[in-house]
């Protein structure tokens, strides 16, 4: 993610209220035997090529450093920690060889943390927050013998430093897939209650953290996934919190969106606040980073998430093998780097709706794997009523061309010129309820 902050500590009473309202899944009388479709899961062989790079090598002396914006209680940082743990498992490295500096702010403390890790013998160091980048660059200049890898940044290519790389994941792919599940749920909802369709349209809501390209890319890809299967025109309202991880703000923002007539909620923020609010109001929810079933109960459908274990295994294995790391690395379903969490059968009232959602989602994933599906296909959206044919002259793209054509499809080539998301177009059908946080 771009900037990340640690989750606020919640008042115990608020937590109790959220859990009581959302609840765990409850038993019902449905026969789940007809829910036969199986959601896609990446195979166990996705790490084999990286394991082969270090086969027979002694890795007992390598030390790996990590600078984390949060702690293991914050979803984004936990996902990175899980990735490091998976890397250690894959490569036969002891977790004691991974030294983590937790809750390091986006300040000179990052440079200090990096220098301390070098002093402790780390020869490859990762940092996971956008705002760490300038400070990590300073450390990289001071220690040319150490490999530095920065998540979500964009300056590695222009820095002139051979020991600095950027990395991210194609999370827009898993957001699109999570949108397919939401779209099929909307079809089921409309069949049961046609009143949610007003003037041929359904309105959904999205809790965003900041007005960064990363968030814009995320909510746009999600909506395009919804539209790809929904039988009705879908419009989306977005409201920003101005924080990556505030349970209270995300809860309140989701409530505001529901009051605005949104019949399904999603998010690009890191807590369970939105899911708890949706469950309290009887509204369905698609989450981010982690499963929202504990907070949202039967109303939590699935969550878009990332498998950081793929990158960390790639990076450490290639570093040990003496191979140069990609200056900008970003991968998706093809390498198992993105995924969705458990698909909640209890969120679907009929086997037909659940099976249709899984089938459509799996087809999209196959399209990502074989390269036939492009999330930002320009024939699927307009900006100001017009198709987008070039980004060269558009504000915010620095004269770069992101519009490509391949296999007869013209599309915005996300995370190709750099690993960090760049899609910042405001497409038609999305209404931003605020731009200045708190308004």
C-alpha cells in the first residue's frame, strides 16, 4: 500500500458491539450440498522454481531485515509478515534469521532502522510503506553492498541505485474477481427484492482510505468486476476516511454510504469496521486483506487480498543465487501473487447464485493467467462520456503512455511502466462523496 499507519486501539465496548452485531456464521436450514463450485486456489508448485535456485546452498548465515509501518495486529503489515514467514518455510530459513523493525513511521526513523539492520548483519532489507521510500534511498546510498527492496514505491528506476528495487502485486486482479462475487450477489438480491433497482440502476458503496492512484485503481477494478456480471447498471459512491487503518472511521463511513442508499459495501482500508457496519445494517460486504467473516458473519462475501510470500520467496532466492532482482516487480494470478479469501457460502441464499459467482470468477482468473482478460479494457468504461485513447496529455501521467493494444484489446496497462499502481482516471458511474477527508 502507499502510506500505512497502525490500527487504533478500540474501546472494548465497541469491539463487543461489532462482534455482537456482525457475529460469526449461524446455522441455517439450507442444504449446502448443491453449492458445488470450487473457488480457484493457486497450486503448491508456484514456489518450485525459487526453491530450485537455492537447492543445496547453505542459507544458515543469511540475515534478512524488514521495516514495517505497523505491527502484526494491522492487516496490511500482517500480510507482509505472513509473506516473510512463507518465504522462510519455502527456502528452509529459520525465522530467527529474519529481523523485523515494527511500527517504523515514515520519517528519518526508517533510515535509522535500516542502518541498525545493516549493523545486525542483514544483507537484504525490505520496507513496506510508501512513505519509507525517501529514507530507504538514503540508506541504500550509504550501504551499496546491501540490497534494499521497497514495497509500493516508484523511485527505484530513477534513483540510479543498483541496490534498490520496488515491488507490488497486481491486486487490481483480485479486486476485479471480488467484484464478480459482488455482482452475482447483486443479481440474487435484485431477484428477491426488485426495489433495490431504481430507474434500472443499483447503487453500491466503497470505503476508500486516500485519493491515491492505488485506491482509485482498486475501486475502479472492483466496479468493473461487478459490472462484468451484474444484470443491471451499477453505480458506485466512494467516501474517503483519510486513514489506512481506523476502525471507527471505516465503520462510520460505511454507515454514511448505507444511508446514501448503497446496498452493498466494499473497501480499500485495513480494518473490519466497514464489515461490522454492513452486518449491523443487514448489508452485504466485500473486504480487503483478510476475511471479514468474523466481523460480518453471513453478510461477508469474500475479500481481495495479496500473497506476499511469492515476492519474498522470489527476492530472497534470487538474491542468494546471485541474480539481479527486477527493478520493478509486480505479479498477479499467473504467479499466485494475488487471491481472494474464503468465499462465504452463507452469504448466498441459493446454490445457483453461489455456483454462478464461482464459475464466473474462475473464468476471469483463467483469463488473467492466459493473458486474454484485461481489467482496464477501455471499451468497458468512459471518462466524461468519452473513451480513453491516450494518457500522454492527461494530467497526472507525466507524459507517459499507459494505453496499449494487445490481442485486439485496448487497455490501460496497469503496473507495467512501474510496479506501483498508476490508474487515476475518474470513470463515469463513480461519485466521490468527499475529496478532503472528514468532509
